[in-house]
């Protein structure tokens, strides 16, 4: 599902490995010449089974080479939880993070929590974003460097949820130079099917009402396709900020 480049140029990817109907966390590291890096877990590959179906959807390599992964644990269940975990450079789980290397959390709804993206702040704090599968709410959460929830973020539990439209689905996030968090995805409920969604949060995790005309978000209906049918689904899966103009860019 995702990849990142380590400080030494090696390539780290993460996803899921399915065997006998069960999905496990899968992480691999490749050398700069494209070979599996055998200094990582002995053969360049690592799988972990934590709780039912475990799916890694995003990975970031830290400046010291340690590897952060995030996704959903108990992914097959209607109440699957979000997780963030950290590996050492040799592929072992880093037990200095959240005491056992993995932190799981529930966003507060009795539904599956889909973590889709992660970024690391300049102070090392970890920001993840995604959506609650039902009733379709977006969420952004922040963890401290030790793997605990950052209670200075969101509603005091480290989590902010959104429902700008009928349902929100956050797919990607980026941290601006001023520390504010921008998310991209899609929303519905405006009579035009699913529309591109971009929203901004303050450094404290509040919806930034200085963005989007006073409500913190903008939705964009890309338009009709060739057949002329109205109300088609427009879904953004990636967001970034232009280093030239500072404009927010969505793709999907």
C-alpha cells in the first residue's frame, strides 16, 4: 500500500500478506540496487500477526532509520481499530514505543477505523488520518514520540473527527510549514455524488475556520464524464503542497 525512502536511500514498503484466509502485516526493505536487504529481519521481509486481519496502509522511515507503520488491526471486523507501530532498523519490533512496539486506539465509534496516511511532525509527533467506515466520518489523530496519544490534540484524547458532508473519507494528509494539517479525500451529501474534499486543522487539532470560507473545508465537484451523467463520484486519494506557490493540490 505504501513506501518510503530511508536516509541511506534504501526503500521500505508495507502492506499485507494473506495466507489461509488471514492477513498479516507485511514490511520489506530493498537496497538501492533493488535487492532485498538481508540486514532487515534476515531476508529483507517481516510479517506480524497481531489481532485477526492486520493491514498496514502507510509507512514512514524516521531520521534514525527506524520504521513507523500504521493501519488497521482486526481489519476483518466491524469494530477494527487503528494502530501505529515502530520497528528497529533490523526489523525487530521497537518495545520502547508504547511498551510493546504497537499502539492501538479506537476513534470512539463502534465501527472499523481505516488509517490511510501518516506524517511525522518536525518535533517527532506522529499524525495519522483516515476514516471511520460507518457512518463515514473522517478522523485525524496525533501520537507522542513514545507511542501515547497526544492529549493536547483534538478533544483531549488525541483525536478529531469530521462530518462535513453526509459522509467524509480522508485518504491522505500533509503537514504545512506552519504545522497545520491538511487532509484530502472525498465527501458526499451535496447532491453531486462524492466530491473532492480538502480540509485544514490547526496545530491543536481543531478544524481551522480560517480555511475554506469559514468552515474549514472545501469540496469540489469535478464535473460530468463523457456520457453527461450528473452526480458522478469524484474521489481524491493524494494531497500535497506546492513548494513553489504553496497551493494545495489534490489528485484522484
